[in-house]
C-alpha cells in the first residue's frame, strides 16, 4: 500500500545516507516528500534527492508559492520520519520551537512521528539531550535508537545513525502494525545479573541487554503494554516501556514470578548467572598472599519456574546463548524448560556475539520445528520474532487481565 511519508533531514553528517533511504522507501511503494533544514542542505545534493523522490525538496517556511506549506504537507501524511535527527533538532522538538519549516511541521502533523538520532556519543548521552528524548517519548515520538560504531570524530561509540534496514523496518512496523498488539501485556527480562562476591567484585556475564531492549521497544511500537525487568546495563530506556531495575538472579526470579501472572507474553531474555557465591564477603577482600576459594550455589532456573506458573493462553519465550549450536540439544532444552518457543544464537561468532548490534537467531518450537531468521540488526530481528509469535499465538478479541473464560490459544504451526 502506498503511504505518504514526510522525510525530515537535519544537519548531521549522516544526512548523505538519506538519499539511499529515499530510494528504499520508494522501492517499498511509498510517496516520499523531503523536508530539510537549512543546515541539512550542506550535507546532501538537493537535485539528487528531488530525482529520487519525484518531488521538490522543501526547506523554506516562508514560501511565496504557498504561505501555509506546513499545513499542506501535514495533510494526509501517514508518517513523519526525521532521519537523521541532530541534537539541535531533537531539542527543538522537545521544546516545541517552530522557527523553520520542519520544526513547524512537527507541530502540525497528526500522524506517527519517528526520529533516528545521529550524533557523537557525548552529545547523545548528555543530560539535556537525554531529558529531551524522554520528553519526546512521553509525547509518543518513536525513537529508532542509534547504534554503536565509528563516529564522525573517528572514535567508536554510541550515536551512529541506525542502519537503513533498521529504519525501514521500524517505519513499516509503525505504518502497518502499530496498534496490532493493543491490550497485550508483554513482560521482558534483559541484561546480565550480578552476584556479589564482596562490595566491589561480582560474578556476572557480558550480556549488553540489547536484544531484550529491542524486543521491548518493538512490542511497545505495536501498542503493547510492556514491562522490562533489566539487569545492569548502560542502555537508555525504550520509549513507552515501564523499566524495573534488578541486580541479582534472586531479584530477577522474585520480580518475574510476581509479574508473570499479569502478562500475556513473556520474553526471558536476561542472561542469568548460573551460580552465586555462598557467602559474599561483607567487606572488600584484600590480597594477603594466600589463595581464595569461593563456594558457589546454583541459582534457580527462572524459565522452568515460570513454565510451571504458566496459565492457559500465556506465551513463554526462552533464550539460549550457545557456543555450539546443536539442534537436538536445543530442542531437548526447550522441552525440559516447558517454554512455547526457544530463541538460540551462537555467541562464539564475534560479529553477532555479546554487545553486537546484530544477531542471528534460530527459532525452535516444542514440536521439533525450527526456523532460521538470518542475520539482521536486533531491531529487525525483534520484529521478525513478533511476526512469528503472531502466527502461532491466537489472542482473544479483547485481551483482558485475568480472563479465564476466553483464554488465548497456541495456534497450530502452518506447513
């Protein structure tokens, strides 16, 4: 279906990538109208953008040919996508400033608004920008999170313009699927757990939490009511998601057990420490020339525990981060845990291991069916996972907390 997409381009070095984005959106069948800030015009060729889009590029608020250009453009727009969104423009949006065509357009549209920030890490994590991002999220603006990678300064860090595939897929989700999970309650766990050895040291793992955060964001984008229980991470809260913080496996087990009965779908994406110190040292353990032996206790199996709690209609998804992908063992693990779906990935590969922005996942079902989803950004993979859940999880006409008369059902897998 052809949709009218307003593509806002701001003054970021990543603006040159907007040309390829225009081509991809046109390839998807959309009508793309480019609106650029004055500073953006320094970073991409206007004539090329006009050829790619099939429309003039607008940037002047005061246009003799049309005195109400912002109203004209806003009419019947299906989405406003600002990509890239600079720090300056995010601040303008949050403050409600309207001193050029694009910022005025942001106030005039009634369609979904998406922003794809691109800037240096120090700018992205600055308290002022963080507050503005939170403000925009509260107003319903959907942020397509930047990635970690090479920045314009030559440094590596968070703030790199999201991949065009991720932006394209996020827009598709907003256009075609936003609201399809309205009324669905989703519970996600993400990140590592830390088991204290003493007040300074801990047993933990290298999980970044990115996959769980991406699943939470994708679920929220579809209209779900999402609760994210997060271990220690440096990730910003996903827009529209209720984030609860935990640290230890015991904290996580208690939180999940308490909240699981109130949710329809649960993603157990956290990387839980298998063991914890028997007796954490009350003060910092100092070197004294002797060896130190730790006595470890096994942590509870949270996924298996949730499976025992599961009511008819709830859908439980487990994760398996493996250094060896053995389908038979993975199916055995899935059946033993009692989940409805197992997502497995190979952590031995550096391109899709811990902290990577990309992943490659294979889905496993209890009946022995498996489905490779391929290598994609974690945002794209999250939406593919939700697509697959929609195929096998049949929700009632209205998902209501505590509804026992019309339970959800697991639909049979298609051939």
